[in-house]
């Protein structure tokens, strides 16, 4: 309204015929109209965030009241600019129905103003008012587009958060499966051997029971570490601050791989020795030049070997298998072969977990029966260029 007042109030002799305001613009009633319009516009702007449609009604009323003392044939764009801005922000932050109602109310006011002038026999400027209506629709379209973009971005963020939770749960499930399944398989083999020789060879039975105890303790220790890592964010979370205390910083998120117990390809020999003592001989063969690997690759490679050997122990029905670890320039190739029944994995999640681990590292995985008998598991894990 102040802009309109300054645009219309010019020095004598500078008026253009089309820009000359009505005589009442300079009288007390015209000044009162401008003051009322200004008050309505300020009140509508203050209410726009909390009550958008009532605020728009006030802004539309301000545009009409502020136009009356101008003596023009239409509501000019400067008078309607506040209403268009309100339509834009309503379309951004409110439901689509509210935005449609806002733009409909604005167009109705523009059309109603022309209709009243026609009924009174006064001239109208339909083309100019059509331009104002067009800019109002454009403001709504822009606001609606921005609102949809924000909704889409929020949906993507929510989907990414859900996917991150799902990935974390799958990773924890893989860790639990790989760690517990192998230990239970070794314990089952040792318990069976101890049961068969407990009467004839008590020393061997005692050794087998010792291996069972060791495997049980290691599994329990790994489970405690994993549960401790899962609970640590809650334990580190400080108490809720008082009303006058500053909010504490958010705890740091769990880094990828934090739940891993820390095994790697260097532990494959110990895995082979434990499995061999349980009754299934594991021959480990290393090719190429062993070198340090990134933790995520090292741990995943070990878990793949562990799960493949566990499948041999539990399902292959054989007494031996061979593990090959080939350190190549751009990848690490893992192969586990056995000459057992082939293909019978018990319908569990071992192969699924191995395939997921390899997929996360953008590698390739293959598993299936061998033509000559037995089963073969192969995984190729790419190594980043900086580690080669």
C-alpha cells in the first residue's frame, strides 16, 4: 500500500491521464481507505503462517479497499502482489486442496471486482485484470511445484533412512548367522565325537569337551561384543536437559563395520585348525602376495570363508575341503571346494548372506554343484586402487 501511495502521489504537472488517481485519493476518506488497507495487509501477513486462508482473505480485502480510492478500472498488480505471494507460500506448505482454494478465492475476487463495476455501469479493463489473474495462477503453479519437490525430497530421505535401518539389520543378522552357525557346527561335531569315544578313549573325549567349551566361550564373547555395540548409543545418551540447560550434542552414529568382531583373512588358518580338530580337514592355499586390505573387505572375506566352511561341516557329508585365497592386482578371489553331496545347504540363509556381503562390496559371487561332484563357492571382491 505504501508503494502504491508513493507511485500515485507525484508533483503537479507530472500526471499521465491513465495514472491520475481519483479525487478522493487526496481527501480524508481516501487516506482512511489506504490506512485500513495497510492495516489489513499487515494483519494478514502476520497470520499467514498460522491461519493461511483467513490471512489470504484479509490480504484480498486489503487489495480491494486499497484500490477504491485510485479510481482505476481493475485491481492493479501492485495492489494484488501481497495476495499472490500469499498464494505462493500457501501452495508450498499446505495441502493441495488448500492451495486450490486459495487460488480460487483470489480469482473470484478479481472477477467479482470487474462484475461489480459492470453492474454499476463503470468501465473495466478486462485485459489488465486477466494479466493479474495469470500471474496469480503462475504463483500457485510455482508454489505447488516447490511443495511437490519438497515432499519428494522428504520421501526420498525417509526411504533412505528406512533402507539404512534395513541394511543395518541385515548386517547384524549376517554377523549373528555367520558367527553362531559356525560355532554350533563345530560344537555339534565335537559333541558327536566325544559321545562315540567317551567309554573307550576318555582322553579324546576330554579334549573334545575342551574344544566345545572354547567354542562356546568365543561365541558368547562375540555375542556380548555385538550386544554391547548395539546398546552403546543408548548408554552414551545423556539425560534430558532442564529448561535452562543447553541441549547436549547428538551421539555419534555407529560407523559401518562397528559390529564386526574384528576377524580377517589372517584368521583363516585358526578357523581351519579349529574345524580340522572338529573332524573336517580344511586345507588353506594362498596365491599371490598377501597384503593388508580395507577392514570391510577383510572381514567380509573371512566371513565368506567361514560360512562356506560351515556349510561343508553341516551339509556336505564329507571329511575335507579346500580354501583358496588369491591376492590379485585388482581383487581378492576366494574359492571353497568340497567333494561332498553337493548343493544341499539345508535351505538356510548362508548363501544369501554371502551373496549380500559380496553385493555390498560390488563384487561377484557364484555357488553351485561341481560337475565332478561336490560343491563350489567363489567370491571376487574388488580392491580399491589406493590399496593395490
